[in-house]
């Protein structure tokens, strides 16, 4: 299991960048162990071997619809 710093070192980027990639769904989802997040090495190796395909849970159009719905709800409350 690799931590944020391990993944950042492996990819040559900052730990914060790894966190942002995970939060945005651009890399495989980590396993949460309390407050810690870890990635199984086999999952990352397979993802890298597959040329790093997108792994987002939702497509952009769904996200835009959610944002629009939230904005409309806020306007109605005012």
C-alpha cells in the first residue's frame, strides 16, 4: 500500500497534486484507513499499464447539471 508521499515520489509530483487528482477522480480511488489514504501498488501498476485511463465517477455534464441545480436552489432561497 502506497501513501500520498509515495505516489507523489513515484510520479515526480507533489503530494497535494496527488490529493487533487484523487479528489477529482482522475486516478484510481484510494482506500481510506481512518484519516490515511492508501493505494494498493497493484491497482496503480495496472492503471499505469493501461496508459492511465480516466476513472471519473461522473461525467462533466452530470457535474454541470448538479452545479446548476444547486445555484438555482440558492437563488430561490434568497
